[in-house]
C-alpha cells in the first residue's frame, strides 16, 4: 500500500467516522490542535486502524505523532 492509498483511507475515516471537515485535512494539520482529536477519538482511531490496516497502535508510539503527515508516515512504516 502506498502513501496515497494510506492518505485516502485515513482521510475517509476521519471525515466519515470522526466527522472532521474535509477542508481541514492538510498534511501539516496538528491532530489535537487543528483537527480537535481528543483522547476518546484516539480510542476510535485505534480500532479503525486495526480494522483497516491490520495492526494495533501502541499508545507510546502515538506520543510522537503530532501532525496528520506524521500519522500517515507512521501507518506507512507499519504496513510497509
């Protein structure tokens, strides 16, 4: 799976499941500050990522993920 496919899947669940406005999804958008993703949303994200990409997010790894691009890159590194 390439980075464009990952971006498409991630953006789709952010829009559909977390109801984030599509216009706010830019690579540099901060997950918490710009997109308003809170701790409850992260629980949903863990479940959605496991379902869509086949791996479980480790909470300690999420501490280094600040922007949407960081999140795309993290998933890309896991699905290789």
